[in-house]
C-alpha cells in the first residue's frame, strides 16, 4: 500500500481528485462522481457502493469536449424518462468562461450521452459554476454560484431554465469566491419543524486559513431562500483545514441527509506528499439539525455504517486522572476510532485532551481549555509539513454546559477527523506522520474524570 494512502476514506488509484460530484442513489447503488484531473484534462471520475463503505471504482463518466473541461455539478433521477441526469460546469479552455452542461445515462451511470444542444445555461458572469439540481414539488430547481452569491433557476424539463432569485448573504460571508452550493430541507430533531439549509464552499478566508465551508439556516418557498435571524450571516461548518466542496446525496432511500467533502485545501493541493494518487474524500457524514432554546445547530456525525469497520474494542469506565498525568491509551495503529465522555461537573483540570504521538516525537494535539471554553487542534508538528501553509493551530469555542463533553476522533493514516458534542463542532485535518501514532490522554491543573472511553481499530481495504 502506498505511503499515506487512507484505508477507508475514498481515494483514486492515481492522478488528482478533488470535489465530490453527482451524488445520487439509484436502483440499489450510491454513486460518487468526483473531479478527476488526468494530466490537466478534467473528467468526472466515478465509483459506486451498495453500503456507503465498500466502493468500486468505475470507468470515467463524463469527458471534456469542445465546450471545455468538465467541472463540478450534480445528478438527479429523472423518473419520468427512466434515466439519470447529470449537470456539470463547462470551463472553456483559455478563457475560463463557464456554462452549465447536461448529460443522460440509461444504464445506471455506466455510460453517458451529452445533450446535443449543450450548454443548457449560460450567463455573462464570472465564477458561474457548480450546479446543484433537486426536485421541488412539480418542478426542478437549480442553484449555481456566481462569484459572491448563489443564483436559483427553475425548469419543468431539465433543459430550459429560468432564473427565479438570488442570495448573497452579508459582507462577512464575502471573504472569498463562493463555490459548490447545496440547498435542502432538514427536519429539526425531536420535532415536526423543518428548516432549509443552504451550504456553500468559500475559496479563501476560512477560520483555519484557505478554503472552508459555511451554512445558512432559513426558509425556501420554491422561489427564494430567506435566512433566519437578524444578522442573516452564515456559520462555519468545519473548523479544521481540510473539508471543502462538500455536497449531499440526492434521492436517498431513507430520510437521512448525507454529505461527503474533499479532504484538502487549495492552499497546498499540489504539494501533498502522496503518489501516485493525490487527494482523498472525507468520511461520509450524517447532517442533523438540533434546536436549543431559539437557536439551531447543524451537526455532523460519521454515518452509522462506519461502525462495521470496527474491531478489537478496548473500553474503560469511570477513570480518574491526576493533575499532570499522561496515560497511553493505545499502541501504534494507522486507523483508529476513539470515543471519550467527560462529565462536566467533575472537571478539576484547567486543560486536558489527547496527544497522538510518534516515536520520533511528532504529535497531533487536541487541547481543551476549561477557562477559555475552547478546543485547539495543533498541527504544527504532526509529521511531514509539505507546504508553509500546512502547519497551524485551529481553535473554536466549545459548549461546556452540557452534562457531558463528548468527542470522537477518527484517524486514518493521513487524515484526522474530530467530532465534539455529537458533531456540534468539527475539525478535519490532513496529517502526514512518518510512522503510526500512539494515543495518549493528559490532564493539567487539576483532576479529571473520564466516564467512558472506547477505542477501536478500523479495518481497511474497502476500495476495489
């Protein structure tokens, strides 16, 4: 196995991948298309799965043509015509003029016929790209980015489109170019209330630096999206460095909303120390909408199916750490799943957390500060730093008011994903250790009780 290739996060056999595209479920298969850069020609790569865990790579789906490269987009099930329809952005060579194209598949996505009168949508606008199409009542809706805004269109036949509205957020949301939009309804957990979620990726200006993602919560009436709240500004979806271009699946067989993203950052995509592949996807995450008081929270947790990869469980209960103590929790392993539950009324420690340490002294540190009510993920010295923008410390506020502070840390060779308080706060980061990490827990400035810890090894070899 090549150095740094993840065991269970999706990666291509070789060449460069980035944005996930065309996520759709159809006749028993979950489809994952993706941006695939083969010697500077951009295709849609393709993989399918029946369980969201084991993936089979297929032949490239949509190839560039005289209209340009094939950039990001989406896919829907056209039930009336018994086919899949894919929407993508054409990027004209030389000019980077962008328009929206359409292709159909009649054989479950194995082959594609482009619409003979492509492109189906053009605008004299910069950064006009990444169409996400979905069904709303008796029509189709398309949402596309246009610089620092999203544009919404409607159609009855998937071919002829009319603009119906636009949305641009606030000045605080204009820190970079908007890309890869998504718009979907989500029921509030333990409630009959439903809200609409608008998600965008922003190419620059994230809290960790470089690319990041924001979400807005509001209402959609089939014409326009209206965000809730007086400020009407977006919220950051992930406080790590490597979670971008995330979009959700269309046409799922259950009522879940599942998302996957590109685990990378445009600041250093071309400098990653991996070969012959470059780029990997995040874990697949279930999005949930929670409400406390009058405030809504969009949370992310790894899908339940991922538990099938667990083996060799080690579990402990009601442990008490003294000030200054450090415990070794697990010997070296490349792929781990760790769960920890801290009772907040038994936190004498001023700071505590996890260190993933190599024998060479490299480490990934996760530090909770009770005084600052924060979590800091320290990637300054995790292993190989391939670019000047790669090392860093990433910090966000944490809710210490609950009965328990819980976390889940997933490590997979060159990727770390941290989910805090059932996914209310998430940090996603690439890592390049020269050897597997050993996990250690620590407490400083007082005693600390751990209600429960569970750690699992994760099996790999899920990509065929």
